[in-house]
């Protein structure tokens, strides 16, 4: 058995520690909101094409925020049990 194969055989999966998922998700939401705000500042110096790209990216960011907020609700509900 090669060293790499031996290393792979000795690896164990990480335990599913979800205790801090809500905190991690909330931090991601906060970071994403900060990115949206920063992009608004940069739009004043952007070309029309760059503005369109920024707006499209912000739309995706807002969709991600909504998904993360739903996941936060789900995680919080699961942690109550």
C-alpha cells in the first residue's frame, strides 16, 4: 500500500457538528450584505457594462441571503429539539 493509500485509509470523516451553524450562516449573511453595500460605492466609478454586472451579482447575492436566512430558521428549529 502506498503512503497516499495508507493515509486515505486512516482518515476518518469529521463528525457532523452543527452547533455553530446558525452563527456561521449569520456571519455569511452579514458579509454578503457588506459586499452589496461596497458594490454600491464602486458603481459610481463603473462603466455601464460593469454596473449591469454588479447589479446582476447583487441580485444573486440577495437570493443567497434569502436562502441563508431560511437555512438559519431551519437550523434554529432543529437545534431546539
